[in-house]
C-alpha cells in the first residue's frame, strides 16, 4: 500500500488522509490513544462515529496536532520523548501542559463534544467549529486577565476570585 509523503495517518472512521503537522482529533479514552493502537479522526463527527462502536461511556474528542514528517520519523526510530497522549488520566492532564520555551500554546481549551452537547440540549442548535477557537481565545484572555489580578495581589496562584472582577 502506498501513501504519499504528506500523509501521517488516515482518519480511523472515514479513511481521509491526515497530513503531517495537521490538526486532528484524538479520542480521550486511553485504549484508543495507546501507542500502536492510536485512533485519529479528521473531524469530531468521525470521532463521534466510533464512540458507539467502541462502547465508550465517558469520552470526548481532544484536538491534537499530527507530528511533522521529521518528528514522526524520529519517533519511529526511538522511544518517543514526548508522549502526546498519556495512557492514564493523570498523564492525560500532563499532556495538556504547555510546552516550555515556545510561543503561548494555541490549544483548544474547550471540551468540544461537551460544549456541542450542551448547546444542542439547551437550544437544539448546532455549533460551528470556529466557535471553539473563539471561545478558547476568550478563555485565554480571561486567564491572562486573572493572572494579572493574582500577580497584583502578590500571589503565584490564580484563584477563582481573580475571574470575578468586571
Ligand atoms: Zn474522518
Ligand atoms: Zn475512542
């Protein structure tokens, strides 16, 4: 089977190619993102499609970024030094930690499937994907603001009350 040089993996549901360094969706369930059995999805809908198949009870889709071709080649050669998705809930949390030394992370900060579910349940409406990015930016703004409040108060911990100022 031939895959062209730009394809990292194919979507586990629709088989659409996922390019190197492209965003994709990973399943939050550890058996789906364990090394060697990694499921990757091109969209939340494709992720949704595998949930009944895998009989997940509490799962969500995590936005992730495919490795670059160089990173992937290196990862195939050596034990990965940076495991993107952990195999335990604790490791999963750690995977959300921003990488140090680079620009502020632009990760999705919203649990997409839960947000969509909430909007659908309360209003019957669908949610466009660009909402997720905008909301993540809003959350980042709020956090930056709250961190400023905490710093002004001489704290190194951002607390709930730092978000209440309006
Ligand atoms: Zn797909
Ligand atoms: Zn899964």
